[in-house]
């Protein structure tokens, strides 16, 4: 699966960032990623 | 940034991704602890995000030591949380826009969460989103909860898509199931 993390209270660690395809600020950003 | 492959389905985490519930839990813990004369530093609360119930219990038992009644504490936290959701359950930014985009793309979607089914229904209904998901996987639908990826795997099965490799997760996550490669 293609994992997108959208941190809330917990910040994504460098290890998490390496494992997922991106760390987004919010679902607006995810929407843009999905539409491109 | 673009997806490396086109998606054929999408699976949403719920708490902290769709709804601003992580902050409500934080506030419920602080309020409940304060009423009992207990100090719950923010790093302690954050250290339990994404942990199983048993792991969370171990963290609090370890912090407060002997004599601390975790079950009584968590029951009070839950009660406080539900009170907060009555007036402060907010959608996170972009939820409606993303669901509309998935509708336009005709992509099926599911929720995979550690929360209870009744909480999922409550939260979705509060924002008119009950009919926007083809499947809901919640507590009781899998053997190993967060951070194990089992809820996402169960959701993929409900959507009848091949999940592939799924990461353990502790922070709000959305996964896009890649469209199968054409033969």
C-alpha cells in the first residue's frame, strides 16, 4: 500500500518519513496528491 | 508530490485524521487527572498515542505507581471525552474535499480504526458522512490493534482489494491501495 501520514499531536519521526510515501500537512494536501 | 501508482481504493484512519479527536482525548486526560490531583505531563500523554490499551495501561501504571487504578481513571477519561465530543467534535481540514474527489474518481474507501463501531457511527453521523464509506473496520473486527496494521488489512479485505505491504502506524495515516499492475 502507499502510505500517507498526516501528523496530528504526534510528530512523524525521520524513520516514519522514510517508510511512507509522504508526510502531508492536512487532507487538502492529500487531495492535491491524489488528483495529480 | 504524486502517488507512484494510481490508486484503486483508499483506507482512512479516523482519530486525528478525519476528526480532531486526539486533542479531545488529550484534554479529557488532563481534566480527569487534574480533578483527581494527578499530574499528567504532555509528553506522557503523547507517548501513549497509537498504543494498544494494554500498552497504555502499562505506561500510566508505570508513571503513577502502586495504588493507581487505571480502569477507574480511564472510565472517567472516556466519560469526559464523550462529553467533549457533544460540543467540540470537529472535522479535520480537507475531509469533505477529499471525499468529493474520491467520489469523482469513483474510488471506494473504508475506515480502519481502533475506536468502537458506535463511536465511528456517532462521529460520522454528526457530520453527515455515514454514507460516504463502503466499509468500516473498528475495534473487535481484528485480533491485533494499532500499531499493528491488521485493521488496514481487514479493511482491504472488506473492499476486496489486495493490500500488499502495510506499515505499522502510530500517527494518523491514510493508505492508498495501488491499482494492480496490468499484465
